C-alpha cells in the first residue's frame, strides 16, 4: 500500500503513512493563471501495481471534486493496482435527498462519479449513512466520536453529553459510552441554511459539565442556540466537540461568545480547532477494507 495526499490532507496523509509504515508519494499542487487546478505526482514508477490510498479532505468542496478526478486519472494511467479514496470529510453529503422539488440529490451524482474513479470509498461520519446505496463500489464509513470523547473525558465534572438535534443522538450515545455518563438530545427545526429553531426542553444540567456533540458545525447556529439554552438552565462548563469543524466565517466566535469553554474538532477538515487526529480511525477502516 502507498499513500498520496490531497492538497488539504498533507499532514493527515503523512500520519496515516507513518502508522501503516508505507510510502507517502511526493506531489505538486499548483494553479494555472486562470485558476484551474494542476496536480502532479512526482514519484513516477512508484505507483505501478500498487494499492494506492488517496486521502483527501474535501474542505474546498468544488476544487476537491476536481482534484479527486485528476488524481484518479494520474493513478490509473500510472498503473495502480487499486485506488482507495479516503474522503475524510466528504462534501455535498448534506444534500442527500430532495428537500424541495427541482433540487438535485448532490451526493448521489458525486457517488456515481467516485464509483467510476475509485475501487472503494471510505469516509468518516457522513451526515447520513444511507448515502451508501448511491455508490456502485464498496463504501465504508467509520466514526471519530470515540476519539473526541477520549480527548475530553478526564476534563469533565458530573458530565452529561448532549446532541443538539435528533440526527446526532447516536453520536451522543457513542460519546457517553466512552465517558461513562448519561446523554440527552434537543429537537431542532431548520428554517433555512442559516436559521434554526430548537424546541424548549428542561435538561438535567444544573452545575454539570456538558459535552455537546455534532457531526458538523457549519454556521454555528445550531450549537450556539443549544449553548444558550444550557447556560439558562445552569450548566457549568460547556465543551463542544464535532467531527468536521467547517466553521464558516464567525462561527467559532459565535460559539465562544455564546458560552462554550472549548471547541474541539478533528483533522477530517483541517481548522484551528482540529485537535484530534483521525489517523487511527482511517487505519482501522483500511483494515476493514482488507489492507
Ligand atoms: C445537521 O443536521 C448537522 O448535524 C449539523 O447540526 C448542522 O449541519 C450544523 O449546521 P450549523 O452549524 O450551520 O447550524
């Protein structure tokens, strides 16, 4: 097995290659003057007959999709025996159904493309796992929530884990099992991509530390609203953990000014709060894939 990074996953790819004790390919990433992407793998000859693992955070969504196509073309041409695509953060997974007539199922069309480009696809905490049915090659997904929970476990007093919506309850349960505490959830309604409403709920959080767990924090509205509710009900420290810290614009500031004591994310989506690595999660998923 050999590893090749996407432009935004150079550190993560290095970490995985170290753990797997395998070669990390040398790459070049540039842009043409008009903005188009240029990528090159410099270790020609190293790819032939190899099982190549391409690790890419799709942080720059549209560029990442193009980068993945270009990388597949290089690797196939150079004679890779197989190509495994590890999209640590997979873009467009939230448009996994038609919410309104006239919309595409964005991840479905991308799944068709990836199925042509790669021999298998691995990702971490996709928004919903039903997207597996859109892939025509093996699709394996794992979770980084246990790593996040282990990272904060010893810092929480009288802890309780909370998911800010029903979609993340399974993540809250996973974290609570590691910490050995209770979990609860809130009920959120999304009004628009930037507006949400959370139904009032009395929670048993007075003088307790709360760990809020979500898969993605994007605008920060969901978690900031949850934090305000927890503060009003007398919660002590509120730690926020998410797998994919997308954190658009002022999202991080919004979380801290709402009362978060710390925000922790993973390196599926490199950001200033990516304090937990998913390197070992990827190694386990590669083992599940037969490596
Ligand atoms: C949605 O259901 C996800 O789990 C997240 O809660 C959501 O994407 C967060 O978005 P935002 O930070 O913009 O509220």
